[in-house]
C-alpha cells in the first residue's frame, strides 16, 4: 500500500514538474515563431539543394552559401555544379552567371516576388508579408517546427502547390517546394559563422 502511495506521489510530482514545459509547448504558435525569427539580423548558412524535375532521370543537386541581412537582403551563392549568384536587395533581383548579369525588378514578376517573399518574410519574421501571399499553418514545438505556406493567389497556385519550411527555434533547417507540375526542390540548410 505504501509503495502505491509513493508511486502516486511521484507521478504527481513528475506531472507538476513537466506541466510548465507542456504549457510552453501548447503555447507555441505562429506569432511566437515570427517574433523569434525577427530577432535574427544577419544569418549565414551553407545549403545543399536537390531539384526533382519530371523531364530528368535523376535529381539535380547544387550547393553553396546563403546570406541574409535584415530586413530584405538575401544572397544565394551557388558553387557547385556551376558558379552562380542571386542577390535580392529590396525589390531588385540580380542574377550573375559567369560574365552575364541580369537585373530584374520584382514588381514585374509577381509570382517570383511572392516566392522570394516566402523566404525573406520567414527569415524576417514578417507574418503580414507572408499572409499577403500564403495561408500559414504551423506544426510542432519551438524545438522542431514545420511552417507550411499555401498560395492564396490563383496564378501562384497554378505554379506552387506548397512550401514547407522546417526549423528549430529561430533557425531554418530546410525549405521544400512542391510545384503543381510535380517538380519539387528540397534545400537543406546548415548555419555557418558570420562572414
């Protein structure tokens, strides 16, 4: 009888000790995620991206580095298989391949702008910017979360089925894009020291 009472007390004690952690996990929501992400002013990471394209026999893999400087500077420097650089500053996208340079104004390419805003908006923790183009849903806890973005615009819906971003705390670990035509890409991200 005494062991049952001790066991019951031990269970109650464990439950009381865990209740703050359970409560914090239950409170985790999109607003908290966005606040956590907004604290990052500069981020530097390596990436490996695999693109699955229906017309190709095997996925295309690329790797390189990402640099984010709040609120709206984003660079993707690809080293393999071929050097390429994409830099977004405000509303301008600069693409460099070898000696070729292409400068695009994002307002002229609304679908591209919406896609770039999905990444920049997430990195900046700008919920309202994301909700202009996507329906958001969050699953998991602060220690391991998945943010799903579903396009709301019909033109964007005809291209992108969904974007899934996974991370922990205020760090992104992967970005998966599933297109309507069946093509997809998965980018794995690993944080690096500031450049």
